[in-house]
């Protein structure tokens, strides 16, 4: 049977995580792979309505997404999780859940610098924070703990979305997961 | 690609839902199918910690399980959900989620009568309720709305677990889902 894998794309808001995930998903589907994108915002609505953005609530949300990703991945699906996941501990717990089931897991750091993310501001969050209409924005007034040793670090500001997606594709190939 | 399907086994506590699900899962895995059992108690822990047993909380829990089941099923997995799901509206919402994605969905009513469930009392819940240590027990002092037209109704008290599992297997075959 096909081997599944979870690819977690962690990074700041507006780093490009979701865009890269959908680009990669399209490419993998064209190859005939079964892929699910567990979009942070959409899946929060489905699984974590009522949770906020405190550390505890963020961790709970990340663990729920990790649970679902592992369920999919252990069944041969390629699960892409473009989800901020700002805390190292919480990301490590997701990796451990996968390891304990021998389900492949890759962490990709979409390492777009804060200045670039803030200038893009796809959802207008940085502007809202600057205007005092929002607090707890990851990377600004809430922590983002950079992964020390991700499986791949994408300097996404220096390349196209297609190039970033291709780099993750190459990693999957290299690890024998495609 | 393989077609997936969600099979929801609804019924009272101690009706035999989980036992039938695991028996069926073993049989289907022996056939080479990918199967996940979304066990009500286990998945509540993973996805709905903090929720209680009010109508609203039960509905939220059922919708979350329905979301995950549909994700699996639309990716070719056979998802078995042995989950009480006492309210018709909430079960219908899960069916609609599947219908709107054209993902096959079957509802199986494990229709073991209350007296039999209460005598079995696998988890000691009926005894606790009788002793006044627990309230809100489905079928006793909390509602259970029987499905009016399930895809299959199992009179599980009159047959072995293997026979009940075989009946669901036969339904899956009949619907072209195996």
C-alpha cells in the first residue's frame, strides 16, 4: 500500500505556508497522489471552534490537527498542514505522535522574514495589530519559536511559490515518500 | 482509486457498537481494505476534551467526528464511527456533509433494547446512573432519538457479533462499496 506522510509547514502569518501547500497539493494530485490540505483557518473552524489564541488553546488546536494528520498519513494519504504552530514543544508532540505510530513526518520551516510577511499582510492582521485592533499576533506581540532543525527550511522570499513547492517535492522524493 | 465510505453505528451505550465496529474492521483489513475505527470515547479525548454531555456539546463532538470521518472516507478509507450520536438533527448534518462532497455514508442503527444494554452495562454507566452518581445517560435520563430510516437496523441482541458485522459487510457489498 502507498506510504503516507504528514508535511507540516510552520511559519509566521503571511509567510506563504498555505499558498505553497496548495501549489504542492496540485502537483502531487497531478501525479495521482491522494492529498489533503489541513488549512489552519478552515480546520480551526471545524475542530476548534471556541478555542482562542492563548498558548494553551493554540497547543490544543495544533495537537488536534496533528491527530487528524496522523490518521490520514497512516492510511496512505499525504497530509499537508500549513499551520503556524508557534511553539517548539507542541510541534515536537506532533512529531512524537507520528513517530510512535511509525508514520512519516516532515517539518518544513517557511522562513519568510517578519518584514516581508508584514509587508504582504495577506489577511490584514499586521495592520490590525499596528492599529491596536488585535493583540497576540505571532511574531509581533506573541512568540514564534523558530524550528532549530527542520527537515527543510524554505527561504520563500527569494523564490517563487512553484520553486518552494518543488523543494518540498524534492525532499519527499529524497526520503522515498513519493 | 478505491472508494471510501463512512459507516456510522448509532445506538445506546452498551448496545455493541464498538465491538461490532472492531470485528468488522478486522474482517475488512483481512480483505486488504484501509479501515479506521473512530471510537467515540478515544476520539472524544483527542478532539473534544473540555466538552461535556449537554446537547450542544454532544452535537459539537458528533460534528467533529463527522468531519474527520468524511476526510478519511473521501480519501478512500473505510471509516467506522461507533458513536452514540443521540440526536437526529446532528446525524443528518453529518450525512449532509458527506452528501455535499459526494462521499458515501451509511447509517447503521445498533438497535439493542435498553433492558439488554442496561443488563450488559459494559462500562458500569447504567449502575452509576441508578445509584445517582451520574446524570445525562443516553436512553435513561437523556434522549436517544431512534433513526427512523437507517440504511440498516441491527437487532444485535438476537445474533452474534460476527453475524452483526457480516450484515454490515453484506450491506457494503450490496452498495458496491467493497
